[in-house]
């Protein structure tokens, strides 16, 4: 009786799991298959194309209107630089805020919290004018600067991590005569690998797909990132050339998705460590 | 006895660095002097004009003057540039004043050390002392600078905009001037029928959306996590990977793809409905169905995160609690109700509030999926699915109603801040951080 019950329970569970899995996978599968389908329309008889073609991918790189290759290089550059700068800034500043007790520390934390509560694009106009006056508009420097400076406010996860590292570790090192910088580099950095991977990944992904600030700062087509180009493509002729859009979408999504899936253990650690400590 | 400290402090009041030089700390003194000279060179030609601009927002608009037969444009004051310049100048003045005060304080302190017969540090010793004692300040100085000019300054600027009349069509520089109007914008938002109707309608939908979106993703994630974690389910890791996939795909892409999936005419969803003999639905074009669609799609996007979080909590529940319950003869449902559920709720309550605040400002889902459409004729520049934050965006970028957008931003801030304060009062990392160790 008990055994039959559990078989029943398990088969129901498997059925539900499979249904949810189809729901989770279908959109991705659909867009990948669409990108390989001949023709240009959104409508198709079957999910599975009659035959496969890479023509849309080729068109992305060869059509003069897109400069997809250039955007890819731009995006890679911006995302990598953003990742390096924001991870460094975030780790250093959060380490300081977590490890040291100094005057103004609570105030700094409160200010950070308060600033984080403003909708981020409330600052759009001001940043635009500011960059205009610094003559930085339409440069990749500016966009990296904007991303990196903004990232610091989201660093509470890192702080939460450093809060949990036992203080006896650095005290022991201090007694042995290590300077603050040595403690940080030799002891703290190796310990914080999971959380570093997590924030590096999220800041890379953030820069990879952001189109709001990128569209504001990057004005000429050669300077665009993938997300801006994609956004433009969608707005100008989404319905008339859906398969081309699908090919572009797949190329943008693949690096991020692959990274996330491969590093999912870090991701899970990052998400949960942020959770238990707010 | 008090000779040195008083003299040094007075000298430092006269000019930055003099007190330090008097204290025979030449390296530090020269550094302070250089800062002073640099800031004076920067500020003297700019400070007056900058502050004047900040207070008046310009007095002379752009003019067209007829000279003979041609009209000449005489450039006037550009209120918005004046405002931002003034703000930056004001921030820099504050910064310099801060350094100035630190300089006097330092001269006084070193003077005191000399008065009591102590030894003063030379430059290299000072450097060592600073990197040790002020290590956290040094680490924070670079990011602080970035945050000051790329986050604080823009936010201050935007808050100030809410108290001006900077809006299309009447007050757009350089052709027209912008003026300070006090709380007029907020008064308009509440009193003018067209604005208040839109605001209340959108606020209502935003709250409904935030509540429904938070609960659907939370309980969806709970369901999936429980299904995977059941005893007897195999390939747990595989299931988790499959269900994480929607989170791994960038939202920009997945949401634009969804927009096509739910396309009323050619989208596959309606095709399947037709194939099963059901009628098609106006997923994104009908006000009601558009709201349903954004919530369903948000579940697809949001469930993986909740799932991951809850899976983490599930594995941390001590196994012996279940064993004890089994000994007492508890059924599976009782175990769930008495052990699992309270455990999960207790450890995820703060996230629930964070997610609520996040959904309140969930720009991506709405903007990429519907863009606020379908358009609502009764609303001022907004559609049926617009949230406050997407409304703010289109008011700023599409309709140039900058003052109203800023006022709405401030209101969003107040609402989100209220929730966050409730949350952070409970959160360990902020309040009891020293108790973990």
C-alpha cells in the first residue's frame, strides 16, 4: 500500500516536473530553431524547420546595416573592463566596510542603502549632461565609468560575505606583522573566490545586456554595443525579419547563458549567501 | 604650553599647509598648499557664476534679433546646464571646505603633540601611519569619488528638477528659461485631474502587480524546489539545471523573444491554441490579457531565483528534525506543515520584501514585453500595463516632462524606502553584524 502510494506520488511529480521543464525550455528552443529556419517571417507551420540554414547568422555579419562583428567586439571590451573595475572596486570597498570600524562607517552604509533605493534611471539626464560637458559622450570610457561607479552600491552581498569570515584570521596575521594590504591579498581574496566569481559574472552580464545607459551614452553606430544594436533592430523591423532577430538574440544570449550554466554552483552560493544575510 | 597648537591652527586657517610647515612637516604642508592652490585656480573664475546660475537658473533666454534683413540668434542662458554646473561647483566647494577643516584640525593636533613634547612624524612615517590607520578610508576614497559624481550628483540634480518647471512644451532650454517653482509640480500631480487620475491608476496597478508578481514567483519557486527535493526523485542536479535556464538567459533577450511568442497574429502560443480548437487570445493588445501575460512571463523569469533560494534553505534544514517527527508518527503533510514551511518562511521573509521592492520597480519585464501598451486614453502619457517606473522613463525620454518624472521618482523612492527600512531593521548584516562572530 505504502509502496503503491509512493509510486503514484513520484509519477505525478515527474509529470509535473516534465511539464514545467517544457515550459522552461520551450522559448529558448523556439528561438534557436527560428534562427535556423529559412525565410524571414515570425509565422511558421511547425516548430521544427523543414531544413536548416545559417544564412541569418551570415547576414548579421555581412549586412552593412548591422556591423554586428564590431558591436560584438565593443561589447566584449566594455563588459570585460566593467567586470574588472567593478569587481575590484566592490571588493575593496566592501572589505573596508565589513572589516574596519571607523568614524562615518554607519553613515556610509546608510547613504549607500538610501542611494540604492532611487530608481537608477532617475539619474539619466544628469549623467548625460555631465558626460556631455566632460566631452565623454559617445566613448566607451564613459560607459565603463558609469557601470563601475554604479556597481559599488550593489555590493552588500560581498559585505555580507566578509562579515562571516572569522576575525581571528586577520588578527593572527596582524600579530605576524602583515600589513592590511597583505592580509587582503593573501588571506581574504583566496577565501572569497565564490562571491568574487558571482559578482564578476553578474557585472559582466549586466554590462553585456544593458541598453538603457548604453543607448544614452553611445550615439554613433560604430560605438554601439550588442544590446543597443539589438534594441534598434527590434524597433525598426522586428516583424518583417524575425529570423534575423532570432539569430542575433541567440548570439547575444549564448556567452552569458553558457557562463551561467557552467558556473551555476557559484551562482547558487552567491544567491543564497546574499539571502541569509540580506 | 599652548603655543604651538594655537599658532599652527591659526596659520592653517590663514592658508592650508602653513600650520603643517610651521610644525616642520614639510611634505604634508606642501601637499596641502598644492591642494589649496589647485582649488583656488579652479574655483575663483567659476564659483561666483556657478552659484549665481544655481540660484537664478539664468536670466536671459535665447533671443532672436533682427539685424537688417537677417534674424540673428543671440545665445542666452541655458538653465539646465547652469543648474548642473552650479551643483558640481557646490559639491567641489564642500569637498574643499572639508579638506580645509581637516587641515586646521591636523595642524592643531600636531601642534598639541609638539606642546606635550612628543615627536612628530616625518613624511614617510605619516604615509605609513595613514595607510595603516586610515586604510579603510583609502580603499573607499576611489569608489566614493565615482559615486559622488555619477550617483549622488545626478540624484540631487533630479530631485532639484522636481522643484522646477522643466517640461515640454513651455520650458525647454535653450529657447526658454526654467524657473524654480517650489512644490507646484507635486501640487499638480495631486490636484490636476489628468495627472492625479493617471498617477492613482498606475499606482494601483503597480501595487497589484508587485504583490501578485512576488507571490506567484515565490510559491512557484517553492513548488518546484519541493518537487525536486522529494525523496525518490532522481537526477536532482539535471532538473535544477533545466529550471535555472530561464535565469541564465539575459532578460533583454528572453523578454523580447516572449513578446514574439505571445504575438496575437503569428505567435506560436495562439497557433497552438488554434490547433487544439480553442480561440486565440489578444495576449498583448487587450488591457486585461496584457496584465495576465506580464504576470505569467514574470513567473517564467522569476521562479528560478526563488527556486534556487528555497533549495538552499531546504538543504540546511537539520535532518534529525524529520527523523524525530517520523518516530512520532507524523505524516508527510504534517512534516511539511510543521517543519519545512516555518523553516522556509523564517529564512526567506527578508527576501520576500526585497523581491516586492524589486517588482515594484521591475522595469525590464514591462518595458521589454509591452512597453506599457495597450495605450490608455484616460491616462496622461501612459498605458494599461505601465508601472510607475516605466511611466517615469517615458515621461523623461519620450515626452520631456522632466519635472513630473522627477516628482514621481521621489515618490517611488519614498515607497521603496519605507519597505526597505522595515526590511533592514530585521536584517542581520546591517544591525547585528558584529554578533555573527
